[in-house]
C-alpha cells in the first residue's frame, strides 16, 4: 500500500514520546466510544431509547459515545453493558519501550481473589 502524506507525517510525529502517548490515549477513548455505539445500534436502540432504559438523558449517552470523553466510570459502563446484554472487560497491558509490541496479561478470578485476600 502506498504511503500517504498523512502516513509520513504521523510516522514523524510518533517519534515524539509525548505525542505518541497522547495518540495512543486518544485511540483508547475512540475504542470505548465506538464499541458503545456499535452495541447500542446492534440492540436496535437510539440514544434516546437507551437513555430511557438507563433513566438518564440522551445527552449523557451521546457523551459516553464521544471519542473525546474520558469520564467513563466502571459502574456506569456496567450499567450500559447490562442493558445491552454485554459485559465489561478491563485489560492492563505493560508498556513497551518502543511502543510496537505489547503483550496482554490476564489474571484468573481465583488469582484476583487471592490477591485481594493477601491485601487484607
């Protein structure tokens, strides 16, 4: 595939660690927004209908589906997921020095419970 001017520009900008961090964070927010909107649409609901089921405003749903919004709470995401017959999964990933490859880590529920007990 031929490189565009934007591809070359982005490659140059990604050399700046601060820019690369902001770019990645924007991508994470975009992922949440796109997933929420897709789940709602798959359920055949408008923002207004979903808001009604959650007893909130259409503006709140619009905000949740906005890539610029970073105020998502786990509790609120669970409420939305419950109405949309989905579940929320959070994944923490170690940062790599070169931002190219990242290995995902998952922890079993029993391991999580053991860690919680050890903290008490």
